[in-house]
């Protein structure tokens, strides 16, 4: 039990800015096993984000409260996934081959493709959340934050990790997980759907199509995944989930 708690704390330590202390010594295998808790991290990020929205909405309009909510989620993760989105689009947009793309991902500077992707993603997220009925905003924050974090776990399971040398600006990332860990992540990710009725299960084929598309895209460009592409997958999945539920519930 203590070992499993330590693995979960490792996930909190690496995937958020929430200060925690491990119960024992850290080793690289813990990070691999911690990947299964990414959807559970989504519960924490969603709780903070939704809480900020709820409090803000006591004083401000929905759009302003949505902005505060987005800021809260970014601060909670340290823009971990947003940075991956920007780096991925910079690399895929500016690199001619695998080596160039990996080299661009190492660069801490953000380019044109990354800037545009980041701006459009945040703007799209803001507009989508603002379009929901007030009573649905908090539930959809939870669903989108939790479900979208299943995407990196799926990609870690099905794709190979593309190694970047130690001098790179690489992100901590798990290198392969077991089937049992994937199933645990799936259970954590889909649990919130139980509270929204059977018609919300239509999101499952959408999630599957999204994962296959992302896997094909990353494999085509890199032959596998990096920490940056995992971050991009979370952001892209979150937007698709927000858009899908908006169509479904409206």
C-alpha cells in the first residue's frame, strides 16, 4: 500500500505543481507506473479549476469566471501540457525529418506554429466552456480534464518512446506501461460518465477515433511519442471532448 501511495505521489509531483513529498526514495520505474494515475490527476486539476470557477462566478460573469478557471488549471500543472502542445506544433510544422523535429522540440523557445497552436487552443477552450449552460460548466470541466488525461496513457501503451539525448529540454515521461495499468487508467477516466446518463457513452467511439488519429500522426512524424507529444495529446483530446459534449448536450 505504501509503495502504491508513493507511486501516486510521484504522479502528483511530476504532473502538477502541487507540493508533495515522497514517502520513500525515487526511482525511474516509479514514473513509468505513475502514468496510470494521470486520469486521477485530472480529478485534482478539475477540482481546483471548477472550484475557482464556482467562487469567481459569485462575483463575475461566466466568461470572466471561465478565464479564471483556465488560469487555475494552467497554474496547477505549470502549463505542462500546453508547453507540449506548442513544442509539438513547432516541431511538426518546422521540421523536415525526424531528427529536425526532435531538435526543435529541445529548443526552449516558442516559434510561430507553437504560438498559433497555443493561442487558438486556449481561445477555443474559453469559447467552448462559455457556450455551456451554467449548470453544465463544472461537470464538463471534470469530464474533460479527467477523460483527456487518458490519451497520454493510451499512447504510452501502444507506441514506443522516442528517446531524446540527456541535454534536451525533455519532459519526464513514462516508457511503457502494463495492460493492467492501462485498465486502471481507463476505469478512472470513464467513471465520471456514470453520472451523466447513457447517451454520454457516445463519447467512447469519439475517444477511440481520437487516440487512433493521434497515434497515427505521432508515428508518422516521429515513429513514436515524446513527452511533448503526450502533452499535445491531452490538450487536443480536451478540446475534442469539450466540443463533443457541447454538440451532445445542446
